[in-house]
């Protein structure tokens, strides 16, 4: 893993924006909606059919994502199509898919993660990156 040394002030400055951005992925329905739109454009009807969402909840989720600037709309006649508008979303989804949707990671990967934590990272190093996984004991 390549470590990037960022000044603590820069990380603190960016943390608010980063946490607000990550919040967009914090519910399973919103995450599924973003995954569904990843790499494609879809109408509300297509999204409803594909994900089984009810229209009021779907509209609320789409409105929040549109307001945050991560999805965009295109109107064709009376139909509105949604697609991903922020390239950062696609990057985050790629990472999430590789972590959670492609089967088990090798045990060696888990061991290298444990080793990197057992060597005692500094507070600055810990603030630079985080590993989100449920099956690693970091003690």
C-alpha cells in the first residue's frame, strides 16, 4: 500500500466534506440505488422494477442524491432518466464492489492488514485511511 503524507490540517479541513460524502452511501437503499445507476442511465420506472422500491421512498432518495450533486437527470418527453453525475461515486462503488461483492479475500490480505496495525501506526497515519470490514480482528 502506498502511503500519502498529508498535513493534519489538510485532513481536518477535508474531513467534514468527506464525512458528508460518505453519508450518501450510509443506507442500504441509497447504496443499492447508486449501484443500480452505476454505468447506466435509468428511468424511475426501471429503477422501481429493478430494485423493488416503492415510488415515494425512491423519489425521496433520488431527490437527496440529486441535491447532493451525485446524480443528474435528463428529460426525454415525459420520462426522466437518472445517472451518476459525480466520478467520485463510481470510484467508491468500485472499491465497495471489490470488497463486498466479489467473494472472499485471501487470508494473506487479512494478515497483512493486521500486521500493519500491530506495528503501531501513528495517529496521523490512522487518520489518512480506514479499513471497513466486518471479519478482521484488529487487536
